[in-house]
C-alpha cells in the first residue's frame, strides 16, 4: 500500500505543479517603463520605492494583470531619456514613469504621443498647467504639485527673515530654460513683500571634468563678501551636491551671517547624496523645504520595507531621509495598478488607459492622488526644516491658504533623520533669525567704533563710545551679531532701508533726508559743523602789557586814580605844607603821591584823618588791581596765544583754498551742496590719522568735521589748532532701524534714561578726555574787565566821596565857629572901650 501511495503521488505532482503554474500565468504582464537617473542616490532610492510598490501591487490577487517594470538609466541626460523611451516603446510598454526633469518629460511625452503611451513624470513644471500644455502633451501626467506654492513659501521665509535682497543659485543644463520661469515667479512674489533678486548665479551642469568643476568654484567665489546675504538654491543635482558643499565650505559661504534656503528638490538631493558628517559640519542652520505628509500605518509599513531593502544593498551606514520623491514613486506605480485593475479584461486600449489614469483617486503615501489637466489637484503643505548638527529639525508648517502655522500636531513636532541616531524627544523649536546689525568700518580716530581681532581664535570684538551706548541701551535677550560695513554712511543707512541689515549702530548722523525712509533713535550726542584750522603764535606782542585789562577797565582805573588824587589834594592842601604852593605844584604833588602809592613808595606825610581813610581803601584797590594785572600778564607771557590762520568759511570760499572732510560721511556733500564750496577744492580724507599732517603740511587749509569728531581730534592733537563754529547744526548721532520698527522706540527710551542718569556724560568723558581740549582753546585769552571790579571801584568812589563831603561839612562848621568866636571877641573889645 505504501508503494502504491508513493507511485500515485509521483504521478499527481506534475499535474499539481502545472496547475499552479497555469494559475500564475493566468495574469497577464503589464509592462511599465521606468526612466530614472540610477547613478544618483535619489534615483536609486526611487527605484527601490517602485520595486516595493511592484511587490505590494503584484501580491494582490485582484485584477487581470501584474506589473512588470523595465528600468532604463537616463544618467540625467535628455538625449538618453529619448533613446530610452523609444527602446521601451519598441518593447511594448504600456506606461512610462520616472523622468526627473521637466526637459526630459516634455521630450519623452512628444515621442509617447505618437504611440499614445501615457507618461507619468516626477518632474515639476515651473509654470501652472494650461489648456495649451494639455493640448501639446495630452498623454503627460505630472506626479507633482504646482511649484508656485513652493515659490510662495520661499518668499514668506524671506519676508520673515526681514531681508530685501536675495541671491539665487541654480544649476542648469546648457539648453535648460526652465530656470527663467522659476526666477520670474520668484521675482514677482518677492516684489509683493518689497524684496528683490540682487544677483543670479547660474551654475553650469556639473560633470567630472576639471574645467566644469573649476567654473563651478569660480562662480561660487563671486558670492563671497556679500553683506548679510540670503542665498536661495532653486536647482542642484545629486552629482553637484557634494562638490557644491565642498566649494561653499572652502570659500566660507556658510557662516553665521548668511541665511541659506533650499528648495525641496535640491534639499532632497543633498540629503540623499552627501555624507551626513559633511552636511552637519557645513550646512548648520540652513533651511530646507520638505513636502508635509501625515504619518499613518501605510507610511510606517513602507518605511520598514524600504529600510530593510536599503540595508541589504548599502549596509548599515547610509544617508536616508525619506523624500517626497520616493513616496511619489511608490504612489505612481500604485496609481497605474489601480487604473489597469478598473479596465475590462480584454486588451487595454491607450484611450481607456489615459481615461482611467485621469479618473484615479486614492490616498497614497504622499497624499491624495488625483489628476486634473495632467496635474495633481492637491495643494502641497511644506514643512520648514533646518540642519541642526546631525538632526533635521522641524521649524514650522506652511500651507498655501494659511501661510505659516504656529502650532500643529504635537506628534509631528519633531522628526529626526535616520542617520542621526538620536532620540526624538526634543521639543519643537521655532526658528528665529539672528538680528544682523551693520556697523561702520573704519570710524575716525577709533573712538566711536573699534574692531579688534583675537590672534588665537580669529574672532572679532568691538568696542568704542557707540558700542558702550548700544550695550547699555539694548533690550535684554536681544539676539544679534555685528557685521562690519565697508562703504559710506549713506550706503549703510540704505542697507537698513532695503533690509540687508536689521539695524545700524555707530556714529550715524540724523539728517532730514535719511529720516524719510529709516527710523532713528533719540540722539545720544549733539552734532554741528566744526571748522578746524592750523593756529600759530601771535607775533605782534609789543603791546601785550596792555592786554590784561580791557579798555573799559583801563579808563575806569585811570578815572578812579584821578578822582582819588583830587580827593587827597582837596583834603590835604589846606593844612599840609607838602600840598601847598602854586596850583601846578599842588596837582603834581597830588598826582605823584597817588601814583607812588600804587607801589607803596610815597613819602609825603598825611595830616588829615579823612585822607587816611580814603588812602586805606585806595591801597586795597591798588593791591587787588596790581595782583590781578600781574597774574593775567604772567599767564599771557607764559602761554602764548594761538591765532587761527583762517577765521571764517567765507574767506575760504573766496580764496578757493582746499578743504578736507571725512570721505565716507555726508559732510563733503554738505559743503558742496549747502555751503557752496566747489567740488574741486573739497578733499575727501579716509585716514583719520593723517588729518593733522594734511593741515600742517598745507595740503588743506581747513578741516570740516562734526562736533563729536572735533572732540576726538582735539583729544589726539593737543596743540596747534583752532576751532570755529558757525551754527550749522544737525540732528545728532543715533542708531538706525527700519521704518516702524518697535526697537527704535525701545532704544530711544533707554537712551533718554542714560542721558538723565548722567551715564552718557560719563562715557563722553571716558572716550573724549578734556585735558587736550582745554589746551587747544585758541580763542583770545580772557581779559580783566570792569565787570570783575565794579563793586570794588564803586566802594572806593563812595568812600572817597563820603570823606570829601564830611570834610567839607567839618571845614564849613569850623569856619562858622571861628567866625562866631571872632565876632564875639570884637564885641567884647567894643564894650570895654565904651
């Protein structure tokens, strides 16, 4: 019985096997042509996604067909893509998918139209779908969303970064014109937010040749040195990604002052093609766009299958951040499978197939799949991400209808790249761009702004009067960085206006024309126009002995002396023999006595007490006057008075002598346009250390500076210069912010508090010491005037007059008494005789 059973089993086994084979062969193959750049990492990943989709689709028993893919490597060459399409059509493929560039897609669609073979492209068209496009390529379907949404998202990021100028980078083939459509779209969106494209760098399609690689680096080198730039990368192939990062790192384009924004395609190419160590060390802080897709069971299952497949092919070490292209490659094949399953079991006609693909509606890994006019109908939402060390950190979600979303699903708030091997417990962190503050470099005399480079670290530190004011006035927690500005102050203010800088800090003068388009803070130091000229010692000193007293003082002093002389004579001549004689002798004796008393050299004796009172006061006045005169004359003889070579601006204009000014300030234009100095005689000076040499050598007759710079000049040059002011005042020095910036009001309030507390005065004394300023006081030495002595002189006159009047009264009284006595004696004698 056992032998009989074995014999029956051997006879039945072939028939069972044949039946199984017959059951498998009952489904017809549906050939799908796949044209991808399989040399690139992203193309290789997309192929894996298609293979997983084939396995999933073919494992489903429903339908009369199973998918049979045919892969062709286009190597990112449009001509090879055309050749591949012709080859696949000869193989009787029913659908062609892949085609990562729009140029490849349109060329292949033109060939496929002849055979009515549907083409599903992964490339995004840079123009919205139109009826004309559908007429030209009726069999072309775009497995991508409208690129205009991505352009709007980029413009919103630029707006949030508060910038007006951007630089565009795009890698393009020799005959690729699609980038012009992208630039036009982006330019229009930037215009809406008040920004513009400052520079465009079109990179030649990268190849391994030395000439192309060298040209690649040379074009990137042109971007070095841009002030606070925003770089937007719209196109970058997988082949060029590694070389791009290498050159950019070597040139130093990725730094803390620059903002890099990568469109979705170049960002995906970078993540798929470049080692994570290079990305983490080079692209720190770079912003990328990633199409947002909600995570579900199907996406998690696909990710597990993909990782297993990737591990088998590349090992454990790999770069993988699942891009939307891989998900769409999977969805593309699922779409084809669903379309053919809905067709009749008889032969599939191209018309039916085109119609069924157009009618497909499903929810795939990348979102809702439904075509209208050959384009996906769904609008993409973009996740804004940034490179943060080994992490790809999510920042904000952007949607076409609502813009940036400040909150979204908490479970989606942090996604870490697979190669980072770090936990996902970090919380969502909003991206806050660092405030870029432009500062002038260099500033005159190094007092207002000074840059010092650390010899070990190479880092720059800044100090100076303006920096001290800024540090004391800035709000707590302000995130900022200083960026030196090479150029004029007018350019610096303009760069705040066009949002190249978020603000400007330094010795910036507040002017009416500047205030029209930027906002200044409260001034922290006053400003007016100063004219500095060489000063020479006064050679005419013959009459210097007359200078201690003013003419009025001399007249007053002489009058007091003569008045005192007359009072002394009047009081003494009746009783003092020294003051008797002829009138001439009397007056000469009185004058000699009064003058000699100035030096206490008089010898005449005084008889009258009232005269002694007058002389005591006179001696005191003489002592004060002589001592004051001696001190003033000594000062004049010791410290020579300096006389300016030019006293007025009018004399400079008439003589047409050359004048100097700071070349980067507004003063040169002010002299020409407001004060009518000829341009030919205005010399712009860039090195403040040469100001003194220019004046002493006679190269310029005068130097025009603002008042704060005058103080710095006199603090450095302690002797030999005269300063003249003619009341040309300005708004003072302040910080600059864009119009409407709330920081301007905050800084103004803080500056007022510093001024009221005396802190600004202390900082002025710290940076502009007054010792040298006082030595440069080349005006006329103050002369002693009557205003200093009028009280003393008035007291002298009052005392002398009082003594004179009392003496007169006493004399008159004595005469009356004498006359009465004489009359009494006469009457007595008459009586005795009688």
